[in-house]
C-alpha cells in the first residue's frame, strides 16, 4: 500500500468512526504546524478563502488554480496528518484539479455544487472520484451542497428538502460524506441523518451551532471551521498591534511556539 493510499484510508476511517472528526482549517505551513501539534487533531483541512486571502485574492476561484494547488502542497509538506483540501467548485475542471491536488499529497477535498443543475453537480462528483481511482487512492470527497448558504428567502422546508435531495444524489454517486454549510438546527440535522444515515453529514461550526457533543450524538461525521480560524488569528494580531500602539506590550498569556 502506498503512503498516500494509507493516508486516504486513515482519513476515510476518521469520517466513518462514531467520534466526531474535528478539523480546524489552515492556510499555510505555520498554521498547519500549529494546528497539527494540538493533541486530539487527527486530520488537516485547508480553507480556500483563507489561502486566497493570504495570496491577496478574493474568495470564489479568483486565485489561480496553480497557486491553490501549490498552497495545498505546502500544507501537506508541513504535517504527517492526512490532508483534505478545499477545492471550491473545481476551478472549471473538477477531475483535473483533484488529480493535481492528489499529486501534491491531498487525500480528500471539498467540492461546492453552487446549486448548479443537479445532473451537472453529480457529474462533477463522479469526475472527482474517478480522478481518485485513477491515482490509486480512495479519495475522500466531502461533496458540498450550498442549499442553505444560497437559500435566500425560500421556505425553510424547501431548502432542507433540496439539501437532502442533492446530498442523496452525491452519496449515490459514491461520495462518502456530504458537507452542508450553514446555520443548521438540531431538527435539520436529525432530518438529514434520518435519510442519509449516521457518519454521512459534515457541518461547519458557526456562532450558535449545535454543540459538538450533540453533533456527535446525532451522528454527524465531521465539523470544520472554514476561514474563521484565520479570522481569529488575524484578530489576535490586530488586537496586539492596537495594544502596542496604545503603549502596552505582549499579553501576560503570551507563550512562544517551539
């Protein structure tokens, strides 16, 4: 078994386990190292928004795909943990983008559907999985449906039904898990897990989210944090800068990194 195949199987097993997989998203080598060193972190996930921001680009596939793949490779090189990459909607070619991500060491990915026609979105899922098979690994696709984040003023019941329908199609196409970002309630989670089964749904942590222990009880496979981790780090830097400008200095809680 190749090292990358072993990493992909490890990542797949982490999603299938009853324990909630918690990933705090990273964007470069040092953020990867800092997160990887925390006890209880078993996998690493990149955040496309954060990587784009680090290079000076707006989110939404504005960063050249070459730079995104380079950043994913930098993250992989900074950790021994399995890495799943945020590949947005695939940069115009989900299969080829996945192949390139695998070649720099990624063993999983998020793929946005952006609420495109369902047949088109299913074809993108199939292309990603085919790229993984061609590279000889069990690629862990976290197929994302944007039903909630693009809900607008549609009735909630319709939004939930869309998420369930689209996610069901991605699971049927072979995706091991489906990502439904947004402010889902406990009832939403229950409704989705009732249809898909446990350890198929992944979520994002947002203010007011269902508590992590409860997510685990409900059968959620994974929770991630997107660009929020970068925002927390940058807010701390900005607060430090403001304190220094005001005549202060390093906080008493400061501790250096090894």
